[in-house]
C-alpha cells in the first residue's frame, strides 16, 4: 500500500490546495460529520467537496477508488479532519487529510502530539475508561491499549508480535478495545460477540479473540452469527447466550463508546497500539526490539 499512499502525497504536492471549496455554514456539520468531542469545531468541508477534490486528485487513475469514512473537527485547533479509505487492486489505505480553516489547503498524514508530556492527554483519556477487557497487573507502571478490528487482517498479523511483547514484559497491563471499521461487513458483529464473551468470562475472551483471528477467512457476513456462536462455545462460554447478548442495545452502546474513545485519541485505523498514551500505528512495521525498548522506557518515565 505504500505506492497508494505515495500517489496521494504526490497528488497533493502537485496540486497543493483544495479547489472550488464549498463550506457548510458555521456550526452546521454535514451528515457524515462526527465530532471528536475534544476538538475546536472548524468549518467542515462537505461530502460533495471532498468527493470533488478526490476526483481531481485521482481521476487519472481508474484503479483507485475511495470512501469517505468521516468528516470531523481534528484534535488540533481549527483544522478539519477528513478520513478517507483509499482502495486499489493491491489493497486499502485509511488516510487522514487535515484541512485548513479557509478550506484552501490540506495536510496529509498524521498529526502527532507535542509538549513537555506529549502523551499525557491520550494516556489520561485511556486511563479514565474502564470498560476494555484487560489482563496483567492492575497496578502496572505501563499500560498497553490496543484498538482492534476482528475482521482486520493487519490485526491478525500483529497479534503474534503483541503476544510476544506481553510474554517478554509480564509486568505490563494490556487492554483490548473494540474498533470495528465501517469497511468491514462483519466486524461490528464480531465486536459485539467479543464484548459479551469478555463480560461473561475474561479467560474465554482471549481464547475467542485468537480463535476469531484464526477463522477470519472462513467468516463472512451471511454466516457470521453461526461461526461466532461456535467460536464462543469453543472458547468456554455458551454461544447461544453470547448471541443473545450481542443483539442487545447496551452491547452496541459499549461498542460505540469504544469507537468514540478511539476517535478521541486519533485512532483512524487498526491495529492502533498505545503504550502509556504513545500511539504506535504500525505494529508489524516496527522492529520488535524497538517496540520492546519503548515499553521498557515507558516504565522508567513519568
């Protein structure tokens, strides 16, 4: 997917601005907009404007398609954040554009925190939320939080690295948060099942996560209930009870809260790992020794 990302960067460098910008009225968000809850509201570009912009960027290449995931105020004051899922025959790339208040320029990539304690805001938000399923000592110096999508192949790919890290660092607390992506057709259902398994039995939860990753290619939208119920059974809980729990409104409420929490700490794709608030977007792309050093450094840093 690096080639697709390079396409976007090159297109933005060549054009350099958003043309023919059509803004919404102040305080009036388009239908696709979602507030991060912590950002200062900017005038958000409309879906029509974003689609027209992307057509200008990629109209020359019919192999590239896109889907607007959301349009919302960014965590940085006055910027609008546009999250777009770009696709080509090689795969998909979730990309964020940060649009200036006057709607004439956009930055592409990641905004990173800055300051004397740059990871404190994310760390504090994650610490305040207690609904994620966790393992490890409750009084750990280091907490690792993962936002994951059970249908996401990259999450499956990252899982052995995360498990090795937790084995090598047994004093770490690990928290699993659901973040089903809208582009995946059975991810939200799997998140609901996992939530219910975790509430029923913590040990069964980790077995269910591993089993769901292993069965990814066998699950589809039409057989998801059957497959996930069977996986719940094999993990040590009653599948029919979990299926009933997964359909309850309060289960969806918990999944939505997890999504909102992720958005508040700038999760735009999965897996996203936070080590005491420090975001690691590419678990498998980082050398393992470096990932381990970051955990060990976090244990010595306040």
